[in-house]
């Protein structure tokens, strides 16, 4: 039985040594019966020359599987060094249509045409061209053409025969789709149901007509939500008149679900591209500096705001002590509020409450938190400082900042979503900076007034 | 064909009116052929009395499905008002073993026993008791007992007959598991392969022995990573001697994948419980106040640090202008670094680089960002202020803070992970606060030195 593979530094070193020495047999022994996904992981750790050596050792089917599993940037590097006819015949022809289209989509326009011309199977080339036409973030971009379909008027016996032919090209069956004479999707029939029924029954009579499907232009986020909600492992894709065009399988959608959830986290953390710690320094820098520049600009604006109160600060330097506290609390509350809204929007779990109800609820939460925290800092300052003006200023400002930050944190992502901008933009550095500026303005203004009074 | 259901305010109002009027028939018409997941969504929007009315109208199978789909807190509320024998006979007996165990696990100890005693099918009760023994965050806690298994020595024909019996209790087949006479897992055989082979072939000869499995105590995060990596829709679970105990299906793991990704985001946003915007004010407050208290404590410590420099600030109040900028940039950089590490740890994509290599790379990125940003703020201050001491202080401090914040942001989550603490703790308010304190200390210290020089 297969044991789960664990990549170690020692393993990679041994492999590299064997490749260097050109020991083809020993390399094959070491790779043994690894899964394509494991071999793809190895590619992350070796150089392009070693990768090429390894690729040539793999048999065709496996090489194509590994190529489909590689990261986009690794794949691009690798395909660059291969001629178009090798790509077409050794890889593309052995892939499922959705993987093949993904690989070809990353090539330059010129190379795309070359590779397509070298595919011998005209049907397959046609399917790939069809898939390439769909936006990659839609159901059309996710679907594969491989599926098993049967006519509603067939008997189970005819079906089983027909399926034996079709099944050879399909990795996993999951559902058998039922269509009418015009290829319009009418339902599904499970293999289990066929096993349990008489061979002479008509498909029509044992099929489940209550089938959920999506159109080619359904956004992939919606596809993911549907498959997650209804626990589907495969989802048929139809065109506008209901004709069955392909199916989306859960493994592709798991990636979408994960990427969507991670994208929101990355946005909130001020990372603008999908990077991993194994990426190179240049990529890591590029993904991070845009938000830092926004933070810097925000900091300069905040400096301007504080500058308006230079004289006050000269007279009451203790006012400066609580500047970071006010700024940080505004930021924290804003990030909390926006995270809840952004996750709710992404998961479609905001419910049917109106924006007004949501804001009221959020402000109630903010009110409770604000009173608690302002109360605590009031007690602390009563004990720790002898300036009552400062004590009162910090508490009133903290309460106000918490209320404002919750309001912005809730309202801005909802507003962005309404005007079709990604609401995750409103999390992270953007909302933090906005709340910094607003919070300090409130703090210093209240301070000026109260120091005048007491 | 089923159209995707969309919950609207009007729909809920109509439903509530019909329930109030006791119009059973019309309610059933309105609910029509909704999926259990859709009905579960409706339960979020109606009160407990209305929910009970609706439940009694549903037929048994559907009622059990809806119960399995409900949020844990909704389900608890609802089960509280039902007697134990109704729970056992109307719901539990109609559920798959994993869903049944999940529902029972949420009951009080006393109710658990009562419900188990009321289950008429002794085998089912035994299975549930077995499943209840596993930690819910392990493979044992995720698996269901329902699966189809065949003996390796059977022929396809015997198999098909046996499977017809077993299949009735299994929702989705996916794979047929092959075991030996001692119930030890030997491989899988696909329905497709059976369709394509002779009826007299032995299972042994057409089965795939290269099957990935997990033990009952494998953590659910690892289960999710394995299923995602190898694109599996079902994963068999074995005990320490290899006996087949159950299987985990992808729909349960999709939830784990999503929850894991979201948990890290929530931690980074300072939210300590899994809350949604539709939760009540009390839950929303409780999830948020712990991190705000940490932020408040941090703010007070920062105030103490700045307090050490009260005299300097009285003399050079313009030093206060850039306090928020230094604090915010330290926070932003720390959050970026820690997010990359935390995501890498969660996805197992940190590669085989050593901690030292990672830190060096991170510091290089920080160096590039630090020089760029410090350079920009230097230029700005040369133009905007006439204090060279301030100009130099801000730039040097900004550079140092970026370096330190990257170091902590990378090192602390790796350290926490090493000592088996959730590394996500090191994101969000905690790392922000630490960087605030350290950053301002550096800033004010450099300021004191440079103002002394210039």
C-alpha cells in the first residue's frame, strides 16, 4: 500500500547526485511509484536542467500528469525549452481537455497556434479551442469536456454498452448525464441506481431530473459556493439553451475555494499577489511594496494632521503618549469589522438583513466594546496620570474612534461590493490608514477643547 | 430542471405569513422541491416556533437531511425542544453515521445516552458510539462508516450482487474498497473498471493496490492537505494494523479546508471565534473584545515607552508627527511577513529551506523595501521640514523598524509552530503591538541621539 510521501532535504540531495551522475535506473528506482503531485513538488527544489533529465525518464502519461500539477511559473519555465510539437504530442494529447487548455492558455499567442496545429486529434484540438474561449474565472474556464452522457430513451443495457466506450476517456465517472435527442441536459443517473435496476428499464424512468447546473459564464466563485452548499462532486455546465457542454469536478473547485479564502487573507495582510515563501526575493518584494507605499502615504497624511496641533503638543507633550493607542485601536476595530463583512460576502452568508440593520448591530457591538475599553483606560489614567484633561480626552476619543472605525469597517466593504469593486480592498492597510487619520484628528481636536476647559 | 434557489426577504415574509395562518398545503407548495441546504438557510431567518411547524411538515428523510445541514447553534436550539426518542427515531436513524455522530456529540451527556438507547438498530448505535470516541479534529472524527467493500477473492459477478445489497445504504459510491479475509484494506476498484472487465475476472486482478489511506488519529488538517494534493473525492481510514474502518468524503473536507483558511484570516483580523455577521450582538462582542484588550494593554505599554521621552517631545514636538507612521509601518510589515509564513505552514508549502535561509531571504526583502521607503520619506522630509535631525531620525528609524518587524514576523510564527502552538497567534494584534513598542523605542532613541548631534 502506498505510504504518504514526505519530501526531505536528504531525498533531494540524493536525487540531485544521481541525476548529476546520469544514473537513469537508480533515479527511476528512487522516484519509484510516486504520485504525479509528489513529483511536481520535487520540481520546486531542482534546477531546470535536472528537471528536464527527470521529465525524459518519465513515461508519457506520467509526464503529462506532472506537467498538469506544476505551479504555473515552473511550468512556463519548462515549456519554454521544449519545441511545440513535443508539447502537443507528448503532453497535450495525453491530458484531459481542461488541463490541456490551462497549459496552452499560458503560452504566447504564436506558440499557442503552433501547439494547436501539432495536435493530431482534430476533435481534441477543437475542444481545446472551445475551452480557450472562456474566461478562466468562469464555469467555462473550469469545465472539462470529458464526461459520460446517455440518451434518455436508451435502456440500461444499451447504456452500459455505450458507457464502456465513453468511460475509457474519463478519469472519474461520478455521475452519468442524461440528455435528449438534442443534447439538452435532462438529468443524471447514478451507477448505483443502474446496478440496482432491471437491464430493460428505460433511463428516463430511473433518472433524477432534479439536477443543478450552471451556465458557461457563471463566475467561479459562484460555482464554488454552489458545489460546497449542495455537496456536489461534479457539476454539469450548459449553454443558454440548456445543451450539455461539459462538467466541473470538485478537485478543481477545491483549489478555487482555497484560493478565494486565501486571497482575502492576503489582501487583509497587505499582500497584493499570490506569493509563497519559496518564491524569489523579487516576487516577494513586488507583492508587498504597493501596500507599504499606501501605508507610507497615510503616515505622511497623519503627520500633517498632527502638525496642525504642534503648539498644543509643545504645551502638553503627554498628549503624544496615547497617539499610538488611539491609532492602533482604530485600526484593530476597523480590521475586525471589515473581516466579518468580507468573509460574509465571500461565503454568501450575510443573510437577508438590510445594510441599515447590519450597521445598527455593528454599532451596538462597537458601543459595548467602546464603553468597556474607554472605561478601562479611564480607570488606568485616573490612577496613572494627574491630568484630568488627558484622562477625559483619551477615554472620549477612544470611544469615538471605536464607533467610527466600526462604521467605516462595515460600510466601506458593503459599498465597494455594491459598486462591484472587490470589498477585500477595504481591509488591511487601506482601512487602517483611514482610521489612523480620522482617529488622531478626533483625539487631538477633543484634546484641544478639553485642555481649554480644564 | 432545478433552478438555483435564492433566498429573498419577500420569500421569507410570505412563508412566515403562511405558517402563521397554519396553511400547511400552501407552505409545502412554497417550499416545493427545495434542497435540504436551502431549507437549512431558511431556518436562519425564522423563529423556533415557525421552525418546528416547518419541520413537522417535512417527510422523515428530508427532515433528517435539513437537521444535518443546520448550523450547530440553530440545531442545538431546535433539539432542545424535542424528546429523545423523537430525535433517535425521526432523525438519527435516517442519517449517515458521520452526521448522526456529529448531531449526538453536541448533546449533553445525559441526552446522549437517552438518544443512543432509543436507536432501534443496534449496529447503527454501535457505529455511532465508535465514531463518538474519536477526536472531532481527526480522521476518525471526519469519517463515516458507510462504504462499499468487496473481498479480493470474489469475482466481478459476486461483487455486483454483493454491492447491490451494500449500495442501498451508501449515498455516493466513488470507490469500491477491496479487503482481504481479515478486513485489511488491500486496494480499490472503480465501477468503471468493473464495467470494462469480464464478469468472471477476480477482483484481485483488476484492483488498484496503490491506495492512499490515513489512520484514525491523523489530524483533519493533514487529511485535507492529502485529499487536496492528490485530488481525492474519498479517502479510506484504517486502524494501526491496516483494517478498513471508514471513509472520509470530499464534501466534509471542503468544509475543513475552508474553515482552516478562514480561521487564519480571522486570527489575523483579531477575531477569536468563528462568527458571522448574522450572529447575535453578544457573540460578535465576545469574539472581538479579547484582542482589543490586548491592543489596549499594548497601547498603554507604548504610552509608557513614549513617556520616557517626555522631555525630548516637549523640546521637539515635531517628533510626535511621525509616531503613527513608524508604528503603522512596523505593524504592516510584521503582518505581511507573518501572513506568508502562516499560510505556508497551513498549506505545507514552505519547502525544504532551513529557517536560517528563510530569515535571510525575508531580511533581503525587508532590506529592499526598507531602503526604498526610507529613501522616499527622506526626500519628503528634506522638502517638507527644516529639521535635518528629524529627517535623518525618521529615515533611519523607518529602515530599522522594517528590518526588525520582518524578523519578528517571520521568526515568531516559525518558533510557535516548532513548540506546537498555533502560529496564527503571531499575526494580527499581537505582532502589531509588539512591533509598535519596539518601533517607537527605536524611533525615540535614535531621535534623542541625533537631536543631540545636530
